[in-house]
């Protein structure tokens, strides 16, 4: 099930009713939350449920063994290995079979392609696998104690608002809040949650899905004569906006639902396209993945502790594996490798005298330098999006070539010349900038705390949030809902 299906409204109503009715009975409430989450996950494919329960059992049992065994490192290695082995089977079997068939010239290459086309990867498997790995490592490091209750651990792994596409939670951000004396029985910040849900729906249904319908024909036919001479740059820029609105929209909805049920989870995006470097971009984009890669991959590989060369190698390895995590395609490996290369270049650049001089600029000169850095970073990120969006290497190269070789009368053709789309994006950008100016850049939680103290402003805020939800549903393209991009990961 997804947040956008018509059946989700019924599911949510039933969940809220049962959750509220059992608010004074801990075991019943825990069972309802777990049971309904598994129904949500297995709604279309019931066999997803045994898979996630198997992950839960392995991770829960491994953590208990780590805590009481003298062979802690071996047990941790086995637990992490089982997680990664299962994840690899589900995500990379078609790629491996197709690559072997192609390299060997087997006559069964068509069968390998059919296997890839019909292969179903359990939704969100990467997200709950990563949550389980971070949990076992944290128990090994002594950051948290092992959870004694399998049911509580299973709820941490499978709670439906964050299950399919994150944010990637750590155990201390959830497990500590579902104990007998801690499980919430009321919303934590009802207006803030409602606003996040409305904003997420608007981002997804109005912005991301509209962009998708405009740019998909170009990317699907990027190598066909039909798109010969068409300029690819506006399409790549629009895809950069689409994936941001799509993914951040999902996490807005998930975080909003979490607040409705009493949980506050970390933000996942912080104006990523205003980053002044690729390093800054990864501090702003999919932040829960970035911290996972940093804490559980980059630092164990040596991090900054063993000199410049070791740090650069650790950076490249981290980003290559992070790219491969996103999907069973060599293009994702290239995407990660490019980001790793940009991070290495930035690290070397940050050690130069010129960078130190530019960082000390003030006034207009500083504003111009920062603006230039933002433009350069955005274009570098957009270059990598070509390999993320187009999973065939030749198609990615064709898209890059069309950024420099195009026909003047085809610069803006197809979806890129839709003035209505650009107008909606401009209005959204203006409204967002105005809101930031009015709140002086304060966080949403701080704004929410200020609003609830003033009756008139509280009423206006509630009216605006509900109107945002209504507007998102009314303006959505009927019958053209596009699946969330990160569901495939």
C-alpha cells in the first residue's frame, strides 16, 4: 500500500480508531500498531510480510547474542552478513544474471532480460535492512542495550509511516519511545504533522507528478529520432526538481504521520539545491542515509584518521557502495562514483590557498562567490542525475551530449516549454521564500510552537494546512499518479 491509494484513507481511519480505542492498554496498542503496519506492507504482495519478519527475527536475535556472547565481533559479522546477503539476492540477482549472460554470449540472454523485467524487489527492503544493521552495530558499540521484546523490535522496523522509504531511523530514535511507560497515546504536534502531510501531498501530487508527465517522454525516447536536436538541460533540471519533490514529499508525509501518533523523527532534507559544494549537498540531501554511510561505512573504513589518501579512498568506496545500494544497474555505480570523485576534488580544493582566501570574502564579493558555488554545485549534481534517471549507460551519454549539441528551434520543446508548469514552480518557490522571510528561517517546530500560543494564528494555520491538503488532492492529475521514485530502493 502507498500513501496515495484510495484505500489508504480507509486504512488510516481504521488505524486511528483502533489506536485511539486502545490508548490505555499498552499490549493491545502495540499489537494494533504492529499488525496494521504489516497489513500496510503486505497489502499488494502478502509474501513481503514473511521477508520483513525474517529480517526482524535475525536482527533482534543477533543483538541479544552480541550482548551476552564472548564472540561479539563474529556474531555481528554474521548478522550483518545475513542482512547484506539477503538484500543482495533480492536486488542484484537480475543484474548478475544479465551481466553474466551478456559477457558469455549465452543464448539465454533474452531469458535473463525477462527475469529482470519480471523481478519484484520487496518495497523498502534497503531501508529496513539498513535500520537493522545500524541497530546491531549500535548494540555492539554499547550505544544502546539490546531490545528484549521481539514485538517492539518488529514495530521499530515495520511501523508504516517510515517503512517503505524512510527516513532511516536509528533504534534510539524509536525503540526508546515505545516502552510500556513511553508509548505515546496522543499526537505530539498535531498541526505541524498536518502541515507536513499537506506539504508532502502538494509536493508529490502537484509538483513531482506534473513534472513527471512532462519529462518522461523525453527520457524514455532520449536516444530515438523523435528527440533528435532537443536540448536536454531543462529536462535534467526538471528531473532534479522532480526527484526532490517526490522523495521529500514522501518523507514529509511520513514524518507528519509520525507526529500524529506521537513520534518526532529527524528531517531528511534541508534545501539541498542551495548547497555550496557536493559535500554540503550530502549534508542536506537524504540526511539519514548520509549519516548512515558516514557512521557505518566511511568511519569504519578509516575516515579521516589515517591521512589524506586513506580518506579519499574511503570516500570513493563509500559513495560507490552508496550508489550501488540505490539499484541493480551499473549506472547507479557511476552515479555514486561521480559523487565520490566530486567529494575528493572538493577535499583537495579545500586545502588550497585560493579556497581559504575566497572563504574570507565579505559583502557583495562573498555573495557573488556563494552564488557561483551554488550554481556550480547544482550543475554538478544535475550531471550525476543523468546516470540516476537513465539506467542504460549509452542513454546517459546521449543525454549529456544533448546538453551541448542541439538545434536552436528545439531548445524548448515538449514538456520543457510548458509555461503552466514553470508558473506553478515559480509560485511555489515564491511562497516558500516568503514563508522563510516571515519566519526568519526558523524551523517548522519553532514556528508551530509560536502559532499554538495565539488563538487567531492557530486557527489560520489549521485552515491553511487543511486547505493545502484539499488543494493537493484537487489539483492532482486524475488517473496519472506516479509511484514514489524511492519505492524501488
